[in-house]
């Protein structure tokens, strides 16, 4: 299994330390997303079985809402890379809400992990994942699965 694993882009038009009201900072975040997907596409082009892009949480900022230009930009970029197998794990800034997490809007373009789950042999653990569920899935698999998480799992060692 080959992965391009990244996290914590916190895509947002931050005004602090910005030259143009946050537009430059938004474009920086979107550029990071695009660069990581470019790398994943290059790995997949090598015809490596199981090559995928994995985002381990905190795609957005602030926790409670998506700035519309950030949401639209992320969605447009993810759609451009439909040939790349994408997995997204919810982080604490991808806050859980009534409709799911801040990653829910991307379920049409990626596998979104909003709870602890085995995704083709990769154990995806969101920021609020349960160690008991991790242990149960490891036992069900009958082997140790690699874990991608957006938090420390107290007691997992």
C-alpha cells in the first residue's frame, strides 16, 4: 500500500498576516491541497496497487462553518482529481454537526471517515475515535491494520 498522507491544511481566508484581506492565505491552502493531490496522482500513475491520497483531518477552519469560497475551492479541486483514490478522516476542526462533519460535503468525491472504520485495510480513526472500536476492528481483521488518525489514542500502545 502506498499513501500520500497529509493533514491540517485549515483552509480559510485568514485576514491576519494577509496582504489582501485573506485571499492570499486561502489560495495558499488550496495550493497545498492541489500539490498533495498532484503527488498522489503521480504515485497512482506508476500503477502502484493501492496507491491513494489520505487526508488525516482538519481540512477547514473555523470549526463551526465553512467559509463559502474555501468550501467551493476545495470541492472544485477534489473533483479535478477524480482518478485519485481519496480518503478523508475527520479532525477536530472538521466539527461534527447535525449533517455529519465538515467533510460531509465531499462524500461525492472521496471516502469520508466520520467514525472509526476499516477502509480497504487502512484503519481510519477520526479525532473522537473510540479505542474500543479500534481494538474490535483490529481483532476482526485478524491482523494489525495500519492506523491513520487525527488524534492520540490514549492506551493504544
